[in-house]
C-alpha cells in the first residue's frame, strides 16, 4: 500500500494535485482488500529455472544448425525433478509454436509425451490436455504417438527399487489416484476425438498392440480390460472389435486351465494347508477353526491362470450387466445390440475353440436376461447344426452347445426343451432313414460325426429333464417320450451307443430301461467286447487303445468352478442331482459261460450298470466335480460402465 501511495504522490508531484486529494484512507483500505483477494497476490510466483531462450527461438536456431539451446531444452525435459510450474511454462510455449513442431521434431515431441503429467496437479493436467488438443489438430502426424501414450497408462505403473544398480524390487504401483488417472486418460481420448474424427480408426490397432501379455499379473490385466470396455461406451463403433480382442485373450487363458488342472491345484493347496496344520499341532481344533485356518481366503484360486481368468470374467460379466440394465431395468434395445455383437464373437472365436471351460459362459449369462435371447441363441445353433455347408467340427460343436445349454439353463422352460427335442429327434430319424439302408450305414465316427453329436445331445437333455417330463401327468409324459422312439435310435446300424460318452450312455440306458422306452444293455455289452481304436484325439498320438470319447467332444456348460465369478450364475445354472438306486431299477447281471461257439451276434440275457455311475455327473471329463464355495465378485474401485 505504501508503494501505491508513493506512486500516487509522485504522480501528484508531476502535476496531478487534484488526484492527490482523492487518495483518502478509505480508498487505500479498498485497494488493499482488492489486492488481497487477487489470485496473483495471494499465491507465490512460480519459481522456474530455465536455460537458453524461448521454445520458438530454440526451434528456429535448431533449423539454422545451432543445437546448443535445443540440447539444453532436451536435458530439462527429461529431468526427473522437474516442477509443475516448469512443466506448465514449457507446455504453454509449445502450444504457442505447435505449428513449428513438424516431423523434424519427432524426437522432441516424444520427450514431451513422456512427461509425468498424470500424477501432477490439476493445472498441469489441464495444460497438458490443451497441448494434446493443439498438437493433434495442427500436426496429425503425431496422432498415433499421442494415442499410444494414453493407452500405455491403462495399467498400473511399476515401482522399481534399485540398490547398487541392481533391481531388488519391482512391484505394481497401487496408487489411490489410479481410478482418477484412468478417468483422465479416457477424457484425453474423447478430447482428441473431437479434433480428429478418425481417432477410432487409429486407436484399435494400438489397443491390440498394447494388450498386456497373458502371463502378466491379474491386476494389470484387470485394469487394462476394464479400460478397454470403458472405451466402448463413448466409441460404440469399436465395441465389436474390442469384445473380440478381449475374448480372444480370455480364451488363451481358458484353454491353459482345464477343469482337471484347476481341481488338482485346489487339492494340492488343500493338502499343503493340512500338512501345515499338522506341523503346527492344529488337529486338536474343531472343524470350523481348522477350516478357517486352512482356507483364510476362499476367493483365491490355487491355479495361477485360473486366478487371472476368474478376475477377468468378473469384469466382463459386470460390463454385460451394466450395459443391459439401467437402474435395475432391462434396456431391451441395448441388450439386443450387445447380443448381436457377442454372437458374432461367439461364432468367430468361441464355437471353433475346443475344450474351453469358462469363457463361453458370457453367452449363458446374457441369455438369462430374457427368454427371447435364449430362444434366439438356440435357433442360431440349430441353423448351424442342420446346415450341410458348415464344417463338421462346427456342426458337432453346435450340437454340444444345444445339449449342454438346454440341460443346464434353469431359465429355459420345459416347453422350450420339448420344442427343441421335437426338432432334434426328427432330424435323427431322417438321418437314419437316409443312411441306415445305404452303403454307409455302419458305425463310423468320421462319416457320421454330426449324427453322433446330436444323439449325445438328445441323451444328455433327456437325462437332465426326465423327471420334469414325467412329473404331473405320468401317462402323458410317457406317451410323449415313446413318440420320440429312442428304441429306433439305439438299434440302428449306426450304433450311437458305441460312440457316445459311457457316462451318458449308462445313465440313458438305466432311465430308459426303467420306463421301458429302450433296451440298451445288450447293445452296450456287445460294444464292450469290441475294442474301439482311437480315431481322433486332441491329446495326439497314434497308439491303438480303448477310447471312451471317440467323438473327442465336450459339454461346454459343464460346472463353472471359478470361485469369484461363479456366484454370478447362482439361480440360473442347474447343478446335476444324483440319481439314487431307488429311482432306477438296475437289471441283475446274468452270467453266461463263454464257449468257442460264441460270436459277436450272441446276446446276453441280462446287463449290469456300475452303481457309481449314478453318483457321478455326466460330463465330458468324467469326473465328479465338487462345486467350490462361492465368493463375492471382485471389487473394482472405478466407475461403472
């Protein structure tokens, strides 16, 4: 205030006497209050230390061959201790001369793009976003570099601790501001898209290129997939390609974590925990205390690949629900659009993939939202199955999906199940009519693979729904089943009981025997006396042995055993219920002395069925899968999709 008074006095001394009389004490107080509220006077000036001239002068000298100031500028840009104020000053100068940042200064621009701007103050972030907007609008040659820089920040940073030049620690940065940083990255992408309409075209190859390797940590993969799916919200044109990319990576994990591998890993982990308890003398505890100590975190998967896939499936299934539901209400139009995109991905990637265990459940989950989706999915599979121009492996896979889907989905009513049987069974009878009396009317897996796959699907559906089909009105239910004419299927020359999975065949034979729908035991015994050579096997090898799965098939909706994401399917997934011996009348074994006159046309009067078959769930892996305890879905501290 004194300085302003002094300035006023000097002004008066120069000839402004009248002005001096107006500078009163009240006026000084008003001036002091105004200056005190000013942002400039209330905040300290930015302390910046710089060497060389301005950016415009530096670029001009560089073109003339003088690189001294340019080298000084490069040194300051890579300084790890660079301050926020200095970054803001640089960015403002670069924005002023962005037209000069041609391809000749590509190296300089690359250093600017490597500045640590996300972890800085809001002023730095806003200035950097403004710089990116000016850069891509004036120099589109840098569009790909800018997009690549943004996508690189879709994963947590790395914290490397060195000692004597050696890395002793390398871990992920679990910064609390990580969700906020991701929000800024998505804002940057949308800002760039406003100035460059073709951003989406250049972005997709970068997303595929930057996708972390599947062996990276679960957290890294989770963050990247989450951010990819968020892009589909404001870039809907990229949704199909992003879903295809994501599910392709999921399948690579899925095929490397089979049911047997996961179960073995869980069993090994449980045994290891028991051994630790024994060493610590914990066997004196009660069962609840021991269970708590052995399994402190039931959500963790012992198999490392299954652990990553479990977390990623939670992200994908959450995305599907967030797209289809708004405030708890199903958005039919949005759901149909997502269904069409996922169906394209399913046909292209999932259907041809052999022995995937969990990824295909995204279609199972989506179809649970509305019966019309489930029926549309079944109709789509049926068209692929009966299309003779489709590859044999696709037709087989479609049959497996139809059988497994109808058997396991609780949201499919019995009337839909019967409608599908009314399509599949006549197709089988028509196939028998065309082949049974011809020159190819014999058992051959290669020639009749589609037929055997449909037979197995029908048997599988019947096993799961036989009680429902007969409940209420037994006579009416039996009439319906008799009209399906199972007897003709099993007695035909193509001999499907010889090719289908033994677990399915045994249960089918027991149930049909009780209700006198078909008599399969004589055929089963005759087939058992013949060795079935390995025709085709995913395991490889050329040895000739008894093969229990000559179709090399699988049921795609076998039990879901990933602990976190499994909870999502509670209520919509049908678990196999064991059949008791009282439910099935097992015929007694009648032994017959073998003689030299016996040949393959002799039939045994009685057949046997192993009792343990009833306790086992019919599956492609022929294992009694115990469903692990459910865990809560993974929590992700980010915005909903």
